[in-house]
C-alpha cells in the first residue's frame, strides 16, 4: 500500500511540474528526476516481489497522459516492458487497453470511474 501511495504522491508532482514549472529552469531539471524516482520505485517493487508479470497504469494521469506512460516505461526494457507508441496515443477506448508491443510483457491502461464506484458502494451500504 505504501508504494501505491508513493506513486500517487509522485504523480501529483508530475502534474504540477508539467503545468506550472515546465517553462522554468528548475522545472526542466526536476521533471526528469521524478520519472527516475518512479522508475526506481517500480524496480524496487519488482525486485521485492521476485519479478513482475504486467504493468498497469490507472487513475487520472495514468489514463490520460501518454507522455507520462512513455517516460516511465522508456527505461523498463530490462524488465521486459516495451511500449507500442501507436497504441499509447490518444484516448483509451476500452475499460482496459493493452499498450505494449507484441513481444513485450503486457502493459495495460485501466480506466477508472471513481464516482460510479462510490455510488455503487453507498447503495450497497444503504441496502443493508
């Protein structure tokens, strides 16, 4: 759970740097370091689990930013992940979309709908 929170925390900073600091000298220096942190975090998780079968991007920035996915994956080839640039472009039409190359381990983008989930959970609680 801590790693998931860490990744979410770092992604907030990616958004801030993309929209607020990209034009500044410090922003251009710090944005790459955040992706290095993300890549290191993924590598640490993979090492602690003894391997990985697939990688999943989800939630707002994971779903909507092909640039973020590309930058995170660009140095993950040693883990068996390669992004298909064509599949990674544009809106993800399905609930889950495979964006990896055919010879790669699978990389998915999974669309989330937090509002519907909250409504469904609230209805279950109210029905009890």
